[in-house]
C-alpha cells in the first residue's frame, strides 16, 4: 500500500468524505461534519436519499459489470470512507478472483484503508494514495495491480464534481480512459441542479462556504460530453436512483439530484 498521506488532518473543518459518511449513517465523522450535514439536510432534505441512491447505484452497477459483463478489474477513484457493500465486496461476491484498486487522498480514508484490504483470497484488493488531478500517477500505481492489456472498469462515483473546471475534468477522464483497452467500462455519478430545484442550489451554496472540497454541479448536456466515443448502457444517463432499479410494490423509486451512468469503450 502507498505511504500514508502527509496532508494535514483538520477535524474542525467539515470534509465531504466524512459528511457523506454521516448521511449514510456511519460513525467516521466529527462534530463539524455533522453540523454541516444537518444544515444541508435541513435545507435540502433529500440529500440523504442522494447518498443512499449513490451507494445503491454502486451495488447494481458493479454487480452487473462483474457478472453479466464479465469484468474482473476495477479502478475505483474517490473511494471515500468504508461503508457496507464496497466495490470489492460486491465484485468479489460475484467473481472471487476480481481485482480492485481503490484511490483516494483523504487522510482519514487512509487511516481506514486497512479495512478495505480484506478481499477474497483468490482476488486482490489494493489502495493508492493519489489525487484525481494527477491521472498519470494513478495509472502508474494502478498498473502494479491491474493488467491494462485487459478491460478495466473505471469508477468515478461522486468525485468528478470536485474538479471545478469542466475542461480539466473532461481531460482527466479522457486521459484515464485512453490508458484502458477496448471493452473497458466507465461508471460515473455526478450531482446536478437538473433535479431538486432552488433548495438544492441554496444547500450547495451553504456547503461550499462551510466544507471542503468544494462541489460543482453539472447538467445533463454537459455531462454527456464526458462520454463522447463511448457506448452508453441502457438506460443511459439518468438519475442514479433509477438506473436499472427494480420497482417496489409502491412503484419505481423517486429520482434524486444525482446522475448515474455506465458506458463501454468500444
């Protein structure tokens, strides 16, 4: 595993990974995270539904990719704090030989990295301390574990939204995909203003003023440009709560203000 990050740990400043953990019912958070989390939830109550829907999207997408799509290598960037049903757990339950590389650069996530490194004996689960802004380092380190001559699933769930400049975000995603062979897949989720209305905008403004890193929302038209040259799996770019979700006796799930998509590199 990579050396622990030397970045300063600031428990008195709300951080996205810990706030997200709080919304998911986790315990790896501090008073500053809970305070911001409560304020955002008061302004935009469905944010908890967003967090849960994003996690459920991960489960459905990884289950499909490791199963029906036959994928056995996963590069999960922006891992966040460990919760139930992490990528390696879902993938290795379907294919015990699956290989997963997690990437994050948050100090508290690094502290919990050992909790992630508990995959199957047949498979591999590894962790890299790196930043999405530095895709070359990610690729170089990931290649120690993954075989880039074989298809890889690139997972970018709720992380591209931390790159403020859309042009830079596109270049980073393109650089990562360029290193992967035909048959690889991209799974991505991203918050949006297309769903949620004015309360969503006010909650975002408050969050960006009181927490780190700052988040940028993007609409469907902008996000579609990230998938140029890729084949979108059905149902395409949609609310992550609706992506291949099964209907309950009460009907389909409600859409949340977070897009989800899985695409294949031809």
